[in-house]
């Protein structure tokens, strides 16, 4: 059986997952308004849907999303349960409001806030231990891609980021080519598929091939209403981590990519 055929068969056991990342945007008022407008547009979605919002908005957005199929997620979480970690947020704080997903290791956290593969690993394991699902972000910079070391970078991020993880199927991986985030540039459907297929193969080597086939892998490099159909048609791409487009009704078009 060809690898691509195998991947297509396994698509049925991997439920697609579209998650929005609001980053440092929205207020309680504007966020609730958007969610109210999104609710009827995404209620028939054939995928899991989440919005990862700023921590201060989690209570209000949880209330706004109540009774809908929109899950609320966080954008970061500390690995310690409590303590002197000014500016951080703990698992219990998130769980109190029903948070289901936590973005870990986003490229902006790595670039601006000193996130490393080692801290990504600590956060990822803490999210799993707390009963939530980490969306672990990995990806190469433009310099790394042009230098021909994309696979080497991904290998390191996966090996360190997943060290000590017992069940990799409890993690969502988001591949975000850093050079395509917020730049308007995006990988071609084929580039994205090739790299995500490599990530799945590497996970198979670190854990087991059957485990790897169960892992949901999102594409996070400027997926939008215009390119979502082509990207989602690829056998190894199971969803998207959506930035700018999640701040408007375009998000519903992406969620309904197959309609």
C-alpha cells in the first residue's frame, strides 16, 4: 500500500480540528459579539472547533460559547501548579473555566518570551497531566528553511518537546512555518503536506507508526478562507491553527472547508 493511500485511510480515524488563536486581540465585548455571530455558522461543522483566547477573556468567552460546539482554549500555561511565577497561569485556573486546549510553544512565545524546547516539554506534559489537550507548535524560520535544515530543526523540536510523553495521541501538533505566520506568505499545499508527512513519520519513529497515524497535525502558517480547501484536502493535514482569520467571520468559512 502506498503511504499516501494509508494516510487517506487513516483520515477517518482522525477527526479534523480547526482552532483559532486570537493572540493579543479582542476585548470581552468584541469577542462575545464575534462568538455569537459564529455560533450559527459553525454549528454543523464536521470538525472540532476551538478558539484560544487571551487569559483574561476566558471566563467571558466560556460564557459566550456556552451551548455551542465552540470550545475555549488558552494560549499558554505554566508547568508548576502554583507559586511565585508572576504573569503566568496555572492548570487549575484554566480548568476552573472548562478550558479544553492550550497552545504551547507558539513561535511568538519562542521569539519574544524565551520559550525553549525544554520549557515546551515541561508545559506540554503539565497540560496532559491536567487532563487538557496541548496544541504543541513546531516549525522552522525562513533562514532555517533556506539553509536546508528544516528536518533537523523539526527533529530537535519533536525529540525534546515530546521527551517523556507516554501517550503522544493526547497531543495535537501544529506545524507553523515561522516564515509564513502573519506575513501573507504561505506554504503551497504540497510543501505543507510534505513537511507534515515528515513530522508524522518522525513521530512514528519516536513512538510507533500506529500512534503517529492517530495524532492530529494542524497546519498553522496563514491558513485562510482562500487556501483552506486545498490544504485540508491533503492526506496528512488534519486541521489548522488560525491566526488573523479567526478574528473575523472568515473563521466560519475555514471551519466549513468541506462545504
